[in-house]
C-alpha cells in the first residue's frame, strides 16, 4: 500500500508538471540539440563501418580470414576489438574493406578513429557455432539496448531487425565495446584500494571460498548466490555482464561513489562471471579492511549494494538518464530509507550484514555524451524490510518503479 501511495504521488506530480503550459512548449536547450546531433553523427559513422564491412564479406576469401580470426579470439564469445584489427597486419583488413566497398582507406580510418571503441562478434550462440564462413550473414549495429538493429547484407542493402528476437540469418554485431581487451593473456589486476586487497582466491566464476593454499577466506562481505529476473541485455549485445557495486558516501557530501566492484573484470577475489540469470559460488564484495576504513572515514553511514548490467566500461557505473537516482528515490520512500546495510555482531550466532538507513541519493559520476548507458538492475534491500522471501537468498533487488528484479545471498565471513 505504501509503495502504491508513493507511485500515485509521483504520477500526480508528473501530470501537474506536464499540464502546466500545454500551449507553449519549451524549445530544447542548445546543449540538448548538440547532444542529439552528436548521437546521430555517431550512429551514422558506425552504420557506415558496418555496411563497408558487410560489403567486404561478399568476398569468400575475406570471410574465411574473418572466421579464422573470430575462432582464434581468446575473448569471451570470440570477440574482436574492431579498431586494432582494422589496421593490424600492415593494414591488410583496411585495404580489403576499402577495395570491396569502394570506399577510400582514409574515409574508413577517419570513421573508425572518430567513433567510440567497437567490438565485432556473433552475439547469438547458435549463429556463432553455425556460421562456417558462408554468404548467409548480416552485419548489424545498434548503439543502445532496445534500439532496432540496423543491418546490412553483402550487397550493402540496409535492413531493420527486430530488437527483441534475432533472425535465423547469422548476425555479426559491430557494437560498443563491453570487453576489456587490454589484458588479454595477462592476469587481471585487482580493483581494490592499494593496501586493502585481501589474499586472492575468494572469487571466480564457479566460486571457491578459500584463500591461497587452502587458507581461510579473507574476512568481509561475500555473495554466494544471485538470481536476476531478466538478462537486461538485447540479443545484439550477447551475454549479459552483471556487476555488484558497494556504494558509499562520497567525502562528506550527499552523493554516492563506488568503493568496490565485483564482476568479470574486477580481479582477484572480487572476480566472478555471471552471464546468465543465475549464479552461485563465493565472491568477495567488500573486505573487512575496506569496511573498517569506510566506517572510520564515514561514521554512522551505511553502504548500499547495487547491481548493474554493464554496457560500457567495466566496473564503472554509467547512467545518464536519471534511472539510478529514480530507483533510489522510489525505494527509499517505499522502505523508509532502510535500503543500505552495516555489519553487526548478533550474539554467539556470528556477524551479519543487516539493514541500515541510507541517506545519499545521487551518483557522483554520470555518463559521457556518447557513451552507452549501463542497465541499472537495482538496489539490494534486506528481505525482512521488503517482506519478500526467496529460498537461498536474504536480500531482494529492487529496480525501476520499485519492481523486484532479483534476489541475492549475502554473508559475512
């Protein structure tokens, strides 16, 4: 009932604002027009590159070399970093694309250098395994989740694809980078603050809670199970990449910042790889050393556990649409701000992460103009506060409009 009242009030305020002056619409601000123009230019650049690549793939020899390169990729889902690949091997790929598409090398290189970093791969698993280098293909692109992908065949003809369902024809995606290509073949560094990193060995895709040599895990807040209600990823973007952020007060302000990220690219005991809706294992979210340091600098302040589906730079929350702040506003109002957590010792039964009031409402960093936006899965809230209970979980994830978007198990070791 409380949540319905909050939403009703929000809707009423929205209607009042919309009806204030219907006869005199306000013209978009100059900065808004500039942003819109920049996005259109960006979309056109990437679409040109996709069309030129598709026309190059009309050549069977080029297709064969591309298939070999995709199969040799060490990246998840056999991804290729597009811009470096374009000029590798003495610019052979660039020369081939220019020749087959009838475009100058200079024009292609200007588009590639001027646009955001791109990756190339087959996002649909059946397309990835089924394409043998034949002429049955499309090259598609979309800068944002939910956009209808623009696709091209080998003759350069343009199509619009269904954003919700992939076609039977194998689709090669040219989309903004989600992978970290910088560390291929080398260990991924930890993201934790220098001096606070616990021993490695507590995370990973399948879990494993021990430290080096079978030693006990480092003390801290761990996640052992996660369920997300949907992928939060369009089919053109491939598998989702979920991350868990520990958010806390930024300085002495009313803003939040991410103190630690757990995810595929987080490194050390904070690394875990959730590419589907369910995950189980053991991953460190926040070490006791980090927690103690935070409490010393921010006495009386709680932390928030926030889940994100990463569409951009790994372990860096980017939300330019107000979605993040909107989620916090709704859940804080609905649950009397008991939307954070703190560690507590509850008698002989041990230590727990328990509900606590949260006060910060804003994210310190917002997205850049051209960057894609991460999908905000939601704020984790203790199940006793929400009044919802799921087997194997003790914190409920609440997302946009206060909907339940998942549930997780948090424990302290």
